[in-house]
C-alpha cells in the first residue's frame, strides 16, 4: 500500500465506518447505514454473500494478476464502481464531487443519482463525461425528456433506470430522525449538528444540500413541507414495459436496468433491448422480506449469461466481497455505503483511500488464488 492516498491508520472498511459514525450527525449516519423495517434484508445481503467460498489452485502456471475489466467497450482499472446514493451531501458535505473525482482518477465508473446533491452537468464536467447517470422516472414526460437531453448533451454514455422504488421504503430510523417526506428538522438534529463541527463547517462551506439536478423543475422558495409535496409529484417510481420502451427509443447510449431481483425482470430487459442489468435490492432499504442479491444473481447468470451484461450491488463491502460476486458470475460490481464510509471518515481524501483499499484487497485475493485476471475467479468458485 504505497499509494499516497492510503492512510495506514484505517486499513479496513470497518475502520472507516466507525470513524464516520463519530464524525457525522446521528441522523446522517443512520440514513446511510440503515435498511428498512427490521434490517433483515440488509443483514442477509452481507451474510449470504460471505457464505460464497473460493478455492485456490496453487500449482497452476501463474505470473501476475490484473484487475482490468472491460464493460460496454471501456476498460476499467478494477471490476467495481461507485453506486448511486441519494442525498450524498447530507451524509457528508460535497460527497458527490469527492467521489466523482476519485472514480475518475482511478478509472472506475461513478453512477450519479437523480437525487444526488450535485448536478448532472457538474459531475459530467468532473469526470469528462465518463460518469453514468441513474434516472428516477419522472411523472411528467416533459421532465423525463429534458433530463435525458441534458444527460446526452453532457456526454453521459450509460443511463441507469431504477426499477426497485415503486414506493418509498419504510425506514424507522429516518422517520424518528425527521428524514421522511416531508423532512423535519428537530431539536435533536440541531444538537447533533453542533456536536459534529467538521460536518457543520463543511455544510457551511458547500451550502445546504439540495437536489441539484432537479432545480430547473422546482418552484422557487420551497419550504420543507413543499419539498415533500414536490418530490411526491415529481416522480412516478413504478416502471413498466411501455415506460422502459419509451426511454429505449430515445436513449442512444448504453441502457441499464437497476434493481433487478428476478428472472422475469431479466427476461423483459432482454426483450426490450437493454444492454445491462444491475441485480440489486437497493442495499436492503426497500423490501425486508426479499432475497439477498447473491441468490437471484446465481439463477440469472445460469439462465441469461451472454444475453445481457449482468452486474450486482447491495451487500458488498470489501475487495473479497467483489471477488465473491464476480466468482458467482457478476461481470461488474458496485458499492455504495463503503465509499460513503470513506468520505465520512476522511473527507476529501476518503474516496481515493477507499478505492485504494478495495484495489489492494482484491489484488491480494487474485494473487492468493493464482488468478491472472478477474474473469478467472469463476473457476475458483466452490460448487
């Protein structure tokens, strides 16, 4: 770990998580860290992924290992990217731009959420058009068309459609903390802010977080109650065949469906001519009674490998987790909370530090398994 971005005091993701907890207001950390209902699927994601085991073959011919991975004609420096997270600037000031820069510098994809706190134009500028954009489907088709045009004009080549938020998840922590819609700033939240001066000063410097991409469509001078009403009116979370087909007709770049958790949705994505899917359950934040992501991934790979690019997020925290997912058939992986722990712990240095950890961990796994490239991991999966 000779990279200058690596801080040897925090060599593990859990180190970053614990430091982030100490540096962030409780309401912000719990928004990041929690799932829905009783966190059953949040825990299941990580537990069942970590039940995947790999078998080394020490005596095979071997020279060195490379993390480079091709996806949609791009060769990335590692088989992982930064998953979309809404309200990143609430979790840590300027987090969206910190992570976009880190992804660009390390040549891995960054996915910008529609409800992130930096605009799609700003992130395209920071990444020279190499970021991906995730679309929450607007209720007003004129808004949809305008956002798609802005994304295309800004140079985005990959559009990600979110399908797993037909309704907002039931998240008790966020309800208690006033982060449900409409949001409510409580006295307890104010005290938490005062007790976390780095977060507070960063917010003063970068401004109150808002939905930067959505500003052109917002009424002026919205209060918190009005913001809740606007968000409910702006989005129509439930996707269907016709909505996806309409976007496929317009979008000339790569089109990816995120939130796939079944063979049926995979078949529809293929029928509609999509380029990829991300097997995901929104980080365990939507359906507590659902499967972990590793379970449907295995079935989807068995039935549809080669017909569409198959990726995964939710439950991955570390380099070994990336290896487990790729060995199980995922062609690419995305992590969300892991990167936000890094930014919460180390601020502007957190993105680079976290990518460095993941690269080092994954490199060590490949070398230990005697895999010369990432694709060889599938040969090391224990049946």
